[in-house]
C-alpha cells in the first residue's frame, strides 16, 4: 500500500468540555491547531506537547504522526 494511503483520514474528536463527539476528515497537508466544537462552540487548542487538536482530542492521531514523520510542527 502506498504511504499516502497508509493512514486513517478520519478521527472522532471529543470535546473535553461538553463531551460532544464529531467524526471529521483530518487535513493531510497541515496541522489543525484550532477546532470549534460543534456541541458547545468552545474553541479547542492542542494540549501541551501535541501538534494538533486531533492528537489531543481525537481517537486517531494526525496523518504525519501516524506515518512516523513526527509532529507536523517539527517539519
């Protein structure tokens, strides 16, 4: 399988404030640093040490981390 297809594109992101969960397609060419919760409207940011909201609040890490390329911000 080509490397471009060796990762999961979707992650279910759960808001730590209201618990709302949303399945979204992750960007493959950039980190998503901000995310507006579809439940309560809170603006989520990554936790310290994480590169994006999917690495902090998602059930699947972002594509660069999945592929072993490290954090998107390390590039």
